[in-house]
C-alpha cells in the first residue's frame, strides 16, 4: 500500500501564526490547491468555459462566502470587512453584494430521481432476499412491487410512465424480457444527461471538498476521508481493481443507504433532526507522472 490519507489533525482554525509561518502555510496550501484545481480547469477548458467567466465567479464567491460564513457575533457584516477578508476592492464588494444572485436550486427532476432510486435501494418491499433491488412491474395489477408503488414513496402525484421515460433516457433502468423495469447495475446516478451529471458533480465534489478542508483545518470532529494509492500497475491489474472498486463501493453505498433510511424514519419529527449527511465512493486511475498527478510514485512495501 503506498499511502492512506488523512484524519485532519491540522492546527486549530484561527491559531495565531507569525508572518513567516503564515506565508509558509499558505505556500503549502497553494501547492495542494493547484492539484485540486488542475482537473477542474481541464474540465472547464474542455467545456469551453473561458477564464474571465470563472474569474468573475471566483470574485463573487469570495464576497458571498465572506459575507455568509465569516460574520462577527452580533454585528452586521460590513463592506469594509469583506474587502479586508477577501482582498477584493471595497467598491467591487459593494457592487457584488448589491447584485448578488439567488439561491442555487437543485433541478427538480434530479432531486426526485435521486430520492426514488435511493428508496428502491433501501426500502424492504423493493428488495429481494439478497438485499438487491427487485424488478418493478409497470402495472399494479401484476404480482410484485410496481413502479407506481415506488413513485408513491415520494409523496407526489407523478405519473409512473413519466418517470420510466426519463430513466430510460438517462440509462438508469432497462426493461427485461418480461417488460419489467430493472435498475441498471450500480445505479445511484444517471449514466447520461448533462444536467443530471453536472448537478451530481457539483453536489458530490463540493461536499467532499468541504469535508476535506475542514479536516485540514482541524474543525470539529474529523470527517471520514480516506484513500489508498497504488502505482506501477499493468492495465490488466487496473481493470481488475476497477471492477473490485465498483463492487465494493456499491455494496457499501447500499448498506449505508438502507441504514440511513431506517434512521431517517425513526428520527422523523424530532426537533433536532436538522443534520444532513452524505457518503460516497470513487476510484480513478492515471498515468505515472501525469501532469497534475501525485508526482513521484513509490512502490508498495513488500
């Protein structure tokens, strides 16, 4: 095993540092952020999103985050303080605050599909004896759980056929020889559909970054954020590990999803039931020494 990372044992947030120590800390952080941003910039260039547009967005986000998350107790957040925190000119801060956009809204079709697929993977009436999602009939008159019954778990009046049409378009489900609706192996997110995948990208990567950055700063209880790296592998070995990661990852996601569904039902109505949690899994590979990658490869110990 090459290495495992990390449990967030950094210095406490707000710790006093002398100028030299702070500069060294920032240089270290900037090196790490460069690795974080490399694949994001590659993605943006591939999608023809130009630098000026992202620079404007970053300037706006500095102002919005400082305004929202760095307020002093019992004091209104001033334009001057935001300028001091962010380095954005005071006049520009004032303009951006006055023209601030609205709340980011998750597309309704995305949130509904995610809810229904999670229910399909979690609720006992939709699972077989091995805990796998059962195929759904397209009519309640046929034996077995139906797509209509699944749709009703969301508590909304929505036509099952509309759900089926959208899921077939996105590659979430397929029809078997008996005309039943089967969840495609490992589906928790659409295989196609740019809006759906882009929304998933923003929610999952953003949440992961939030957990990782809080760990680096030592904020609160460390979030679970572990990863294992191996190098110097042949393509055939990578293919084996890719399949293993998918199988183990989906098993963990389904187990966690079912437990979360049970706890959510038990917690319903409690006054302190206000916390959101998220659990994910990923696996990826790249060439040794690729730009933006981890640099020097170390062999696993024997």
